[in-house]
C-alpha cells in the first residue's frame, strides 16, 4: 500500500483511502494485504512407470489451501480411461465410482473432501491415495484429477487441475519368453 490515509465517516476513521472523498470501491489505491483465495492440486504416480498389465497403479493426490481463508467445500473427481484403468480402492474412500463397461471415461468422485477430512485451513494439505488396476496395455493413458466449485469461507469459488499419465505394458518376462520360443 502506498500513500494511504484513513477516510473518516461519522466519528471513527475506518476506510483506507488516499483521498477521503473517494469511495473505497472505486479507489485504485486501495489494495488487499492478504493472499488471494487459492487451492493447489498435485497428482503423483508413486508406483512404477510403466505399470504392468493387471498391476496396481498408485497415485497420491495432494490438495493444498494456498489462500487466506478456510476451505469449506472441496468436490474432487478423477477422470481416467476405462479401457486402461479400473478403480481398485482409495484412502479417503470416494462417494461415487463410475466405471463404464465400454472403455469410456471412468470417474472416481468425492462430493466433498471436507466431509471426509474436516475443514482445510490456510496452508494445510489433504492427501488421498488412489489405487487403480492396469487393465490393458498402452504407451500412455491420460489420468486427470480436477476440483471444480470448491468454496472458501468467504464464498470464493476455486478450481484446480492435475494429471499424471501412466504407460501400461505386458509383463516383460512373458514377452521375453514369447520371443525366445519364436526364435528357436
């Protein structure tokens, strides 16, 4: 803040401004001293990459309140290719699992992480472990995580996005065995 004084109204000086005759809403010199509202989301593949077919693939999802106000609602969704990954389990258990049979986008949904773990204070983090099963080989399958319409205690709406692609291969030992038989 630069060159600000206090404008007076009634008997108590309460409105920060550089010109007491300028209303604070339209005063370009009035700035917030706090951090803006914010949320950060990271998705980290913690099991091996590439994963083997039928192997469990583990991700750590980290949700951090980077703002100045407590987060009171945090809906989160994992979207993955149902052709390559299937939900196995999660620690914080999800509220809903949508795993289509035809290989379309599968979803693992937490309607509100706050209901599972409590309010997320400024600077605090929630971690979720998500475990999927590798169901088909692919050089890379997208695996997205997003938070839409999270809300802080001041009514600010927040969103975040993260991704952690994974390759899925057949068992290398089985491939070596196949090649050694065809070479004989």
